[in-house]
């Protein structure tokens, strides 16, 4: 299973970042909850989730999505939701240079 974020589908909201991933032609709905985004921004020493922040976090978001998807941990409705516990379960990627 290899998930690739569809950039045009990224939508920021009060509860987090929703997006879709492509899995060999199949579309998967995904969400990263706000607290995870805050933790990722902090870990990478980024102050905002603007374009630079998103560019830095996108590989991390794809990695977490793939790890959770490969484990088959989808919600009942088929959505892949990255929550705080997933950061504990799958860890952080290498920290970017400050």
C-alpha cells in the first residue's frame, strides 16, 4: 500500500487538515487532527502552518498515512484519521535543520 497526498484536496479546518490520498487509482479520504499538526510543527520548529510549514510537514503526513494505512487502521467509515496516539505509535521522522 502506497498512499500519495493529492495536493489539490488539502483543506484546513478548525478540527484539522483534511485531504485525499491516491492509492493506485483509488481515492482514500484522510484527516490529520489539529493537535497532531501542532505537535508536528513544534517538533520541526516551525511557527506556522503556512506554505513553508506544509511543505515541511507533507512528507511526514504521507509517512504517517502510509504507516497507519498499512496497519489497516481505518475508521469504520473508511476514513484514515491521524490522531495524537498515531504519533506515539509511528513516531516522528527526522527533525529538519533549524
